[in-house]
């Protein structure tokens, strides 16, 4: 096993975990952020505006991508 192969497998697992848990946290904070905005656009923003809360569809898609990367990285590490 090459050192760089091992590091690449660990990086795939780490990035997948970061995507999964980071977007999960954003999804949990969504309601609190929407209440703090009080009447501003919640789901999306027009050009030049800042998002108030994380869009549900994009957040779930990134969580799924993170889960797939995490599973693939852990499977690659276990296949050693």
C-alpha cells in the first residue's frame, strides 16, 4: 500500500463526513434561521441577496453525496 493511496482514501472519507454532518447541521438550524429573519425570503434569494436558510433540496442532495463518499471511503479503507 502506497502512502498516497492511503491518504487519498482517508481524504475521501473525511470530505464525505464533512459534507454529511455539515449539511445536516445546516438543516437543523434552518428553522431557527428562518425565525430570526422574520419575513425575509427563506427558501431562496434573488441575485445579489444572501440566503437566510439552507434550501432543503440542495441540502439533502449534498447530504446524500456526503453519505456516498463516506461509505466509499470507509469501504476503500476496509479493503486493505
